[in-house]
C-alpha cells in the first residue's frame, strides 16, 4: 500500500471507523483516539497491508483498541451520541436500541456493530476478532436475543 | 431441522442474513406451522442496528499523510573515506618530497651520461698522465688489490663510464677518482713480476678516501614548505597515528564479546 492508497482509506473509512469506535467505546473522545491510533498503525504497516484488505485491518485494530479501552476504563455509563445526528425516522427506537446496546458486553457490542454497521459476514468477523466462526455465531445470537428481550421489556414499560 | 428449541437461533441468523435459501424456506415452513412465533421474527428484524451516517469524523485532514522523501545517503562511512584520503595525501606529499630530495642530491648525474659532450678524464686540467697506458696485467692486479675501494672500481670500468665518474667527482668529492701515476705503476711492475701470483701492491702515502655516510633527513624536513607548515603536517600525522592506535585498541577490546539489545519481546544479539 502506498501513501495514495492510505489517503484514500482515510477518506473512505474514517467515518465508518469513527462510528464503530463511538458505539464500541461509548465515548467520542475515546473514539477519536481509536481512529487516530488505528490509522497510525495502518501507516506504519502500510508496506505489509494490501489496499484491498485495509478496511478489515483497520477494524481489527479498532476492535482491539476499543475493547481494551472499554475494559481499562471499566465504563458503566454509556455516553449518548447527540440527538441531532440521528437520521432514522424513529428516534425513539434508535435510542432504545442504543441503550440496549450499552447493556451488552464490549465484545458482543463490537460483534453487533461489525455485523449491522459494516455488514461483515460471520467468517469476516471471525477473522477480525480472532474468534472462531462458531463463537461469532453464538455470541451474536445471544446479543440479538438480549436486544430483543430489552426491546420487549421497554415496550411493556411504555 | 428447525424445532421449538432452536428456532430463535435461526431467526437471529435470518436477521443477520446468514441463512441459506433452503434454510429460509425451512424457517418459513416452521412459522406456517407455528404462526404465533411470527411476531418474534419481526422483533429480531427490528433489533438490527442502522448506522448513523450523520456521525462523521471531522478531523480527516490530520490523518492524511505524504510519502516521506527518500534520503539518498551519500558517504555514509565518511570517516573511512576521509582517513583514506588523508593517508593518500600524505603518501603523495611524501613521494614528491623524496623526488625533490633525490634531484637535489645528484643534479649532474643525468647530464654526465652524455658521452659526446663530456670531457674525458685524461683531459681534466691538472690530472696526472693517463691510466689507459698501463699494461692490462698490471691493471688486473691493481683491481684485485683495491677491489674494496670505489677508486679501483672506477678504474676498471670502460672509458665512457669513467667520463661520467669524472664529472660526478666535481660534485661528489668523496667519490673522486684518484689519479694513478706512471711512477706508481712502475713500482707495481717491479714489485710483482709476471709469476702467475697476484702482485703485492705497496703504494706510498696512499690513503683511501673517507666516505661519509649521507645524513638521513626526514621527508618532512625536505618538503618545500616553511617550518610552520611542516609542524602542522607533523601534528596531523601524529593525530592520525594516535587515532589508528585507538581504533586498533578498541577493535581488540570488543573482540570475543557480544551485545544483546532487547526490543519489546525480541532480542537482537550482536557478536563480535
């Protein structure tokens, strides 16, 4: 990968990486650090990374850093993204889902984000997270069930 | 086979889009048999997160990079090159100095080789009668008797060579050819009749010329520069010699040693 390819990655992937890091760490400041560090690692290893695999490489680095950051700070509260940034017509559902996402562990949350935000397959997620495909399948199933149960419980309260 | 015990797993995989077409058909068939579970499938579809495209990373410009300019490292081992250049310079200076010294010591040697223009030794003003009139047998005996002196060697050479010697004698007195007089030759003939034995030579008041050993001069003193520059060159030479000794000493000290550098989890071992 040359400098030109790297700059293309910055322009095309930094937003998606920032969104992923925001949801994974729960903090825009931490997400900023994760994005900076991830691209720094990519720049340092650009000679070893093919341009076509740069996205998976970036998310792999960001996933590890997000999980490490979350575990290190042992966050309990979940920082909400500003209200005006929502684009879906149903902000209520999005907020409920964000809260439900915050209930997940850092690893399950990252798996859901990689699946829903980036559309990676189980196999690709397994490569990024260094898990087996079966583990990814089980963790995601548990996460979906937890999100579904949270959604049902909120609907009952409302 | 989808059952009431594992249908949620299939519903989650359906929400993730990971089911094969035949698995989707099996799930739909299961829901036809259990229509009260259709709402649960809708919930799984609902809990899929949608990315917020309004959230963007505002500091992209800080991430952009440019390929660093490649530095072409010339003369990376400039110390070696400079040392070699200094040594070469000293050798050249030394060679020039030696050449100048030789020119100063023997200025007439080359012109003396010209046989046609040089005057024969017999015509040197004030010289005794010619040695060429001496009997060859006597000359051989004379040569044997004085073979250790430069005078006799010059006598035994041919005329052309003697001419050069005569010219050189004017500039190098210690090599001057002593004239051999007829009277001395006559005494030699009388004292040593032709008996086959080497004649005994007895020359009165003949003293071998003393050959003074040439004074050895340093090449530095012979340089055509003033004393201050000579002192400077001597200092440079001393510094180079000292540096060379220090490097040799250092190289000897680091032999049979190893240096270990640990960088994170990796070790770099340098052995000398």
